[in-house]
C-alpha cells in the first residue's frame, strides 16, 4: 500500500519525473520487497490511477 501511495505522490507532486519511470521504479521495488506477482499488481493499480488522473473532465 505504501509503495502505491508513494507512486501517486510522484504523479501529483513531481511532474519532472516521467510517469513510466515512476511506474517501473515501484514495480521493481514491489518485486524486491514482496513477491514477483506484486509487481503486476502494483503495475495495474498505478496504471489505472494514472489513467484516472489524466482523464479529461
């Protein structure tokens, strides 16, 4: 949960960091500190959050 919160923080407050870089960093962290499947989970969650954040209103 903390990794995903940190990823969202980077999306919102660090616009100079490319979003693909952010997602890849947190996938690697999830794999390193959890199970290999956690990378897929974090990828799906962060990707969907990014889509919601960039969706036109």
